[in-house]
């Protein structure tokens, strides 16, 4: 996969502190200390003023289906209705690729699907109908925009070792691209200091 930060709110810590100061008619002398206080006490509404846009390439449709569960994000995704997926690339989990026999069998299956997809197109079947035979492994690309509050939530849920490997890798890459000073908030829920996990994983 390839993840690019397309745009981000500049000076996020100072921006959050300045916006938060209107609540108490105050002049923040230590913006980072104020932001940490807000985060630790769960006052996250001010985080919604900080925005990010990411370009995400080379993830599977299986991963994008999980990603769109984060309903406070905005998505614009490559269309399988209007774009041809002939010769599509695929994402395969390590649990399959580490076994040569399974890797070979899966490759044959994907080759057969490509051939069948192309055959449908040649028969005049429109892309929007031919796509019904495409696998979840099919690669896709999209743009995702979200505010910092939602990115915190995504990190809490998807950096957890119980999240599936692909979306965990994706969210990790997203979190590493944003301003370093906000990354202390982008952690799995067990490390957030705010959320209790009743089934500790040891991770």
C-alpha cells in the first residue's frame, strides 16, 4: 500500500489551544499543556477543527469495506462501475503467501477471475455488472478526509492487535504522516489512558 498526506491543518497544537481558549475567555500560555489536558480529560470536540486528507493506494476492497465503517470520515473511492478492472492487482495476506502451495492455488484462482472478468467485458457486459465476480482481494484507491477526533478514534480501534493486519498497517501509516506533536494521541485504546479494555491482549 501507499499512503500520502495530501493536506493537513497547519500548527495543530496552537490551533487547538486557540480554539479551546474561547470557552474560558483565556489566553493559552502553554498550548501543548492545554491540549494534553483536553485530551486526558476527554474534551475532544476541539480536535474536530483539525483536518487531514490522505491519498490511499493499493489496499484491498476487504480493507476499504472496513475503513468506511468510520462514518465521520469523507471518502472518494475508485469506481468499479466506471473504471475497468481488467488486469487488476490483488492484496494477499501473509497467512496465504507464506505457504507456497496456497499461494500458487490462490494465484490460479485470481488469474481465472481476471479471465472471466475480461470475457464478460468482451460479451458486452458493463463494468458495473462484471464487477460482481471481482474478489475482495482486488486493489483499490481512495481519498480519505477526517478530523483529528476521528483519527484518534481510528487509532484507538485499528492500532489494536485485534484489528486485522491490513487496516492496522494502513492506520499506522496514516498516523505516522501527521504532525509529530499530535501523535501522542494516536495510540491503541489500551495505551490511551482514557479507555479501559476488559480483555487485555498483552500488546
